[in-house]
């Protein structure tokens, strides 16, 4: 039997991987196994334009069917990989078939973290990850209904914005003291809280989920928080983070460390198995820490690296990560990872709805959050990668281009 | 059918049918020699950078807003630079010639 590359998971990372394999001149067999019935598609619009009904379904596709045909990619969609054996180099599918590989790439992504409080399985409680989740959610989004969103992270807040646009009443419950708590500093979080309030979203921080209450038909009718308060709801969206899909890898005995552990080359603890995207946990030499990122950029860059390396190259991935989120007409662009910052500098005035928040360690620029500030965002990439020392006075002055706010002048 | 003429990074010319009514990016990202378009057309990544052939430049509306800001920071920027996710392809642009800009 002819052997080749098998890619498990048919999402963002997988799409980049098959494209890269062919671009690099690989002529062997490529099999793409994905449990969703769809060709790889783009997830970001699922909480934004697609949810709002403003984007046609076929425009979500990362590549059309003709791409896979002309690049001879064997598609096994609607099929789940249930077992992996690194000894025999085989993958078992839920159809019972067993496929052989010479190299395997895990692009299994992540899943929404599920809550297990009383009432968690009532009708009308939603999560958002896939097109089928949108199919269930979208027809419930009609004007004047009440949605309670549990969790004020990106997905929760993007859905809140979309729901206001569609005329729903929106309450957001967040356990932390501020929204987007884990990812941005308070000036940025305060700014977004104000924008949501202006748009009519009711944000309730310091409220922890205790359970869901049912109406006589067994459908959710309210959310209860640990202080005893009840929040009436016609439907609920839970957005409390994601967990890497590591089941297959773990059962195969691969090293797991909040994700499938990979080295700088995207190689797992087995030399014939690589991993990329939301499911992978990789050491960053720039930030000197392990990172598991859930972003399109990360899926793209890791998949590209993995595909090249499994064909025999040895390219380390250490690009500065970036991310975006759209809420209303606000475009948040983030570059870098702010985790170890010890001081923050605000550039510009949030009331103008265009500003940048810079995260530094000492004078070194680690990361930036740019709100309607594409220019700073673009300029930041090189400054962060080069570990540039910034001049804090000039940095705080938005009239000084970011590129020129360096310590050297 | 409206055609696009694409000059790849090696200087080779390709004639392809352009998808009308959507951005050029949606045609170019399917090509092996095309653009990465990582953000999928949200004008957030600048990985869909192209140069428009000078004879066609005046037929396209000028870049604005975020597109202009992103373009200004690219080292490979030229006066003919565009982010192709912000350029709508229409049958009236039959024959439009663009070149793929280098990776940054
Ligand atoms: C609503 C939403 C909005 C987002 N917005 C943004 C944004 O604005 N900006 C941004 O940068 N990122 C955003 N993201 C994150 C981004 O979409 C992900 O980081 C990206 O899709 C990760 O790609 P991936 O290939 O690792 O995983 P995925 O795209 O999730 O693909 C993994 C696939 O593998 C399948 N799979 C898993 N296990 C198996 C198995 N055993 N057998 C077969 N198939 C399997 C899964 O079902 C899935 O189809 C958003 C995500 C969501 C859900
Ligand atoms: S596709 Fe990202 S800016 Fe055009």
C-alpha cells in the first residue's frame, strides 16, 4: 500500500498544511481526515458576519473543492480518527478502516470548555465553535429575545455585539472583575466595557455561574449566579474558553502538556508525528515560555512549519504571534504576548476610539493592543521581534510614529 | 467570463478566471503562487499584498483607511500597492493585471 502524509482534523491548520505540502513539491499521497462534514472553513466569521447573516456560506471556505481535486488531496470528511498507533504508523477511522502513514500531522483544534453546573444540558444552551453550532444558534437570534452570555472573552463579546446588532437584549455574566481579563490590561478592558454599555449590552462582572433553570418544557429560562441572583434568558451562550483536542494523541502515548507538546519544529514526542494549531503547545524562544495559542495566525504558521519539516526541512517557528477581534466597528489588533509585562503605556486617547496600549518589560516592547490603529500594529511587529528598547515618553505620544519611539531615537 | 492576469513572484504570467462580485483575494488565495490572506479578508494581516499594473491603477478606487495604514508600514510597498482583499473584482475589470508582492 502506498504511504504518504495523513492530516487529522480538517480546519485552518490542515488547510495550510496540505497547501504547503504541495507547494513544496510533495507528490505522495495526502489524506485529510476531518470529523466535520465540511471542507476546511474559516471560523472567525462564525461569531461575527456569518452569525449576523451578512456572509454567504460558501465564502467561509478556505479553499474550494476544486483546489483539493487539482492538488490530489484525498478527503475523508465526516470521518473521525479514533485511534493512532505510532508503532505500526496507522490511524483507525470510525468507519473501521485503518490507514498507513509515513508522516502524520495532528490539526485537531480545540473545543469549547463545557460547564457542568446543574441544568447544563437544558435546551437553549449553546456553545460556538462550528458551522453546525451556528446553524443551531442563528435561528434563535430574533429581535427582542433575551440572551445571557456566560463569559466575557472574545467569543462572548463578539456574539454580544452581533446580538445587539440583531436587536436582542443582551446580558453578559463574567466571573472576573473585568471583561477580557486574561488577555488585555484594564484600560483596554474598560474601553471595551464602555463600548458594549453604549451599545446596550448589560455587562455584569464578578458574577459566577451556579446553574441553569428550566421552564416546564425543559428549556432554559434563567441563569443563576452564585450570589443567588437569577438572570432571565430565552437562550444562553457559554463562552468560557477552549480546551485542546488531545484525546487521540494522549491515547497514542504522545507527550501532552496543555496541548500536544511540540518542539520548535512542530514535531511531537514521536518523530513521525507533528502537530499544529489550537491543539499544539510549543515553546517560544522569543518569550521563553511554552504557549498554546488559539488563533488563525498560529494555526497558519505552525502548519506551514510542520508541513515543511515533515518533508525533511528543519525550520524553527518563532514568529511573533498576532490576533484580531472585531466588535461593532472596532478593530482590535494584537501583536505579541503580554504575559510577563511589568509596565503598560497608553498611546492616544481611548475617547477618540483609536489608541494603542503597549506592554513592556523594562523598556522592551513585548506586545501591543491596537484599537483602530492599524499603523501602530504593523510597526510593532518588527519592534517586538527585535526586542527594541522604547523611549517611554515618546511612546506615550501618539503623534510620534511608533517606529520612532525607540530609545535610540 | 472575466480574466485576471497574475504575475507570480518568479515573474511568470498566469491567466485565470476571476471570481466576480467578491474581492480579488478570493481568487488569488486558491493559487499555488497566490497570496496567504491569513485573516481571510478582514484587512488585518497585509498578507494579501499585490502590485496593480500601472495601466490599470486609475480604474480602481484608491486605498483608504486601514488598508492605507497597513500598506504604509510594508517594506515592499510601492505606489501601485494594494491589499487584494480590499479590491472588488468585477466583469468591467476583465484583463486586470496584478503582480504578487514578496513575502514580508
Ligand atoms: C467563533 C470563533 C471566532 C474566532 N475568531 C477569531 C479571530 O477573530 N481571530 C483569530 O485569530 N482567531 C479566531 N478564532 C480562532 C481560530 O478560528 C482557531 O484558532 C483556528 O480555527 C484553529 O485552527 P485549527 O486548525 O487548529 O483548528 P480547527 O479549525 O478547529 O480545526 C480542527 C478540526 O479538527 C477536527 N477534529 C478534531 N479531532 C478529530 C479527530 N479525531 N478526527 C477527525 N477530525 C478531528 C475538528 O472537528 C475540527 O474540524 C475564532 C474561533 C471561533 C470558534
Ligand atoms: S487578507 Fe488579511 S489583509 Fe487582506
